[in-house]
């Protein structure tokens, strides 16, 4: 599908989306992020599209100082409460930003964009370029996308008159929302326009993972993973 709408539409969409349930995502860290971050020395991290805070809280628990960004006030409020319950609120700075118009300042040892898809207006390529620019020398950029819809998405799409949405820990709670466009791995990588003199690409691949869908059915999901280290 084609993205549509304005920045105001996007804010309204995501606040409404999070307002539908007390909890949308599983609360667990995304697997690809955990696998990568476990190999790194903890430092500063930027979590783009932080949602209800599963990734940010996990990173903070591993010793990272995290800036967690989302467009939705509702999501950030839940994330902050979860961080407080986990005793990690002092390690996470939750910030509301519409990344299409307002990118957080600073540079970071790890910039993470996990399933940063949207069915409403979102200049994704430009945002990911800004994400790359926010990586400190020696730091990593990690982008993880859905390579294909979850195997259960079509059934839920039909059940809800054509809707499913994807994102953070998407296997739990994506039912009933429209599928966004899923760019190919090559398209996302090329849009970054990484200068080989400044970047070492450590991973650019499609990988499988096992996940549980909203009806408790286990299936194999495909992820696109891009991991690049800024030289210097």
C-alpha cells in the first residue's frame, strides 16, 4: 500500500493504536537487537520507535544509557511506567518526537531502528539517513525490518476487513491493522547511502526467527538485518 496522511495524522493514528488495548506489544526485547547488543560494550543507545519500551528497558538492564523515542504519548507513558517498575527509569530518557519532522539531537554508540514501518505518512529513507548520522565514531547502526508479513497476518487482515500493523515485538498484538509497505533489503540498504570510507557493513542479510502469533500459533518470520559500524 502507499503511505498517506500528514504528521498530525500519524500522531493521531499511533495514539489511537496504543489506546485500543492496555498493552499492544509483548514487552520483550526484539531478538535481533538482543543478539547484536549482547556482543557490544554497553554505552549510549538511541531506540527509534520505542513503543512501550521493551527494547529500551532491556538495553538499560544491560548497562546502556538509552534515549527512547516514539511519536505516541500513550506508548511513552506506558514505557516510562514499565521502566520505573523495573527500577531502570534513571537509565532511560523517554522523548516524544515525530521523526518525520523532529529528530533527537546527539550521537550514540548504538542506534536501533526495529521494524520502523508505518501505514501512515513516514519519510522512512530520510529518517534512516538521520539515524546513520547519529551514530558516534566506532558505534553501530542496527536496522531490522520485516522481510515479509507474519504468516498469520493475512488471516487477521481478512477477519478485520483488511487490517494488520507491524512493529516492535509485532508477533504479539498486530491483529486488526493495515499492513504497511515492506521495502526490500536492497532498497533499504541503498537508501542509507553509506560511504564505504566511513562505514564497515557487518551484516546485510535476511534471517529467520521463530515467533508466536496472536492466536498462539508458532511460525517462522523473515527479518532483514542491516548492521554497520561507523569507522573512526
